[in-house]
């Protein structure tokens, strides 16, 4: 059973947690911060490599290349090379990539809608943690990447 056991409890093995599980590999790819940003930027338009690099703050040329290759391999992004000098390379979402963009848009909308609640919860947690520990733990205060 994948959804619920006989007693009504969710199945803890609904998603296989092993590293070699294909579902986990796909989730790792599409949930990666760089992949999310690339997919968001390719919404309904064709974008050149240099434009993507300019618009994604903090991504290196190598990481953008790796991310685009992985997304292309997974069938989410198409790559078009125009035979001009210098070569012009453009990227676009495939039909499959567009369906994923719809899901990502929902996630971003949820995040925007609840960001103040999450910030308040973090502040409350940090205040309790600081009191209990006697001093702050900076590693717990890393900011999540913004889409």
C-alpha cells in the first residue's frame, strides 16, 4: 500500500528515502534552489544563457551550466543553439517543464502568503532557544533562498 495502511495511518514508505530511488532523485533535482529559479525565469519565454546568469544572483557559470544540463536531461528544459558567431544559445521550458512551473508557482504563492507567519514563528523559536541555551546559535538563522 502506498497511501494508507489498514489502520488509516499514512504509509511512511510512500516516498522511498533511499538515495537510488528515482522519485527521490527527481525531487532532489526539481527542489534544488537553482532549478527552481531557472524554471521560474523560463516561464513563457525563451532566455539566453547570459540573461539567466545575470538574473540569478549568486549562481556561478559552472553551476548554471550543470543545472541547465540536468533540467534538459530530465526533459524540463529545451536548448537551442543558433549557428551564428558567436554562438547564441537559448533555453525554454518544454511542455513537461511548463506543468512543473504551475506547481512551483503554487509553492511560491503559498510562501508569499505565509512568509510573515513563518518569520514570526522563527522569531518566537529563536527567542525561546536563546533563553534556553543562554546564547544564540547562528547556524540556525540561515535565511532560505528567495524565489
